[in-house]
């Protein structure tokens, strides 16, 4: 058995690293280290890269007029496999989850282990087709891996209004428009019912996204991890616009959430902006959802609703040369007129500190959030203010 050590900071992906290994290694199975554990067969017809990561979290929520809530859990535990079969043009991604929250146990009531199971075929350097289950091309913060976040977790806007994972077909096309101006087109047709369903009705989900990179591509795909860990040498900007139409869905968030009492349609519109330069990063997102029938009822008159309304998220950060990052975030989640008597407007003010020990793979994070919950007068509830303190250690390969 042969092995080779790879610098994890190199830009090459696992496939490129494997193909660059000297011919002398081709007679035995060999392994690489640095971007997970890579294994290639002697005939070079099979490549598998293995990675894992875990997030161990402690949190304290100080709720006005109520007892303090303590969170102590493994927030995420993931195992990921990726590689190719027979040809680098035919690739796959498999990701499994094992913690209760990661399996969406409370909504599905079964061990929802499979997160990603995708087969990709690269038709050309510019065009990729895929089939299976993975994230839809929605807002940037959702598409970013949860292992590449600069706060302990994503914002409540993302948690409430994103379009999440689904089963279907996807396509990605990228090219240069002119000079150093690039664009990326992504599209998906999917079931609309979320992860690991058995069947769906005639209503499907249609999702599209456009990304514009007017100042050139980010180094090492820096537009898909939070914080400017690369310290972009020149200003880089990405503008994303997404929309999703989910027809006849049965869940409160389309692909996520509890079951509705009746099927309904929903439309979600998203835009996001990103700037990175020399350690500074600024990102913003706007998500807006509408539904022609937001309220659904059962025979007893109980109601379950689609969350309609507008979410805004802004975050800025700077990473010092000792790999300590300071970040601030403001989030506003405002319900639509159909549901504002049942759920409050929520504001979050968050301050976060991260120490990167090995980039996003090994890091220590903490954040403090002030929450302002503003109820509609018709709800008959008083506004309240809460505090949340979280601490998290992430380890992965």
C-alpha cells in the first residue's frame, strides 16, 4: 500500500490530486491525506474520498419571564463520500447525518439519515448535469456548507424561508461573459416534498439561480464559504438571484417543516450579495415568500400555516492575521399579513468570535445574540426580549 501526503491548502480537488500522483503508484491502491482520505483503485477507474465532521455545542437562552434554557448536544455529525466511477466525468456525492437535529426527527419521526445522494455527469467544462437528492440552488447561506459558517449556525431567516434539499434533476452552467466578468446558471426540477420521500403528487418544484461575478472569480471558491480566510488580493463581488415555485406542497416550508392540513402552492424569491477583500467580508440576503393559501385547516378548525413574509440578513466580518475573526450580524424576520397575528416579527443582533485552527475544518466559535420579539397587537401577547449565548467546537477532515 502506498500513500502520499497532500497540502490541504492547495487549490486542487481530490480528483486532480489523484491524477497527478506518479505512475509508480499505479500498481497498488494508494491513499492521499489532506482533503479527507482519498482511495483510488489500481486501474484508476474508481476514486473515493472520505470525510467526516462534527459540531459539539453548548448554548444558554435567557428568556424574559421564563427559566433559562440550556442546549447541550452534538448539533451535527456527518460522514461524506465523493469521487468518480469509470471516468472523472461521472462523479458522485453521498452525505449521511447521524444527530437527531440533523435527521429532522421532530418533523419526520423517522431516522432521516440520507442528506445527499447525487450522481453528476460533466458534459463539458462548462455544463454539469445531476440527478438525486441534494440542496436546491437557493440562497447563498443555505448552499454554503454548515461546516463553512462564521457563526455558530445560520440565521433564522435561512431556517424559516430557505428551500433546502429535494430529490430531482439539476444543471449548472458557468462561463465568462466578457473580460473578467463571469456568470453561473443553476436550475432544478424536483419533487417539492423534501428529503427521502417515497412518492409525490403532480405538483413539482422549479428552482433557478443566477450568480454574477463582475470582478472575477473568488480564489479557491471563496464565494462558498463565510469569512475572507483567503484574504482576497483584489476586491471580489458575487450577486445571486434565485426563485422557487413549489406546487401542491404538503409541508409548511415546502421541502421542510411540519405537514399542512391541505396542499398549497408557495413562491420564494431570494437575492444575496457578497463582498470580500483583504480579510474583510460583507454578505446580505433577502428572502420573500408568498402563498395563495397560507392558512390550512383540519376538520376541528385547527390551523397550520405557510410562513409568508420577508426576511433580511446582514453580516460583516474581519479576520486578523492570528486567524481570529470578529463578526457581526443583524437579522429581521417579518411575517406576512396573513399570519402576523400568529407569529411575531423577530430581530436578532449577533456578535461572534471564531478562532480558526485549520481553516473551517477545525475551529472554535462563540456568539452572543440579543433577540427582540414584536407581536401584533391582535395577538394579545406582550413583546419580549431574550439573550442567547452559544459555544461550539468543530472538527473535521
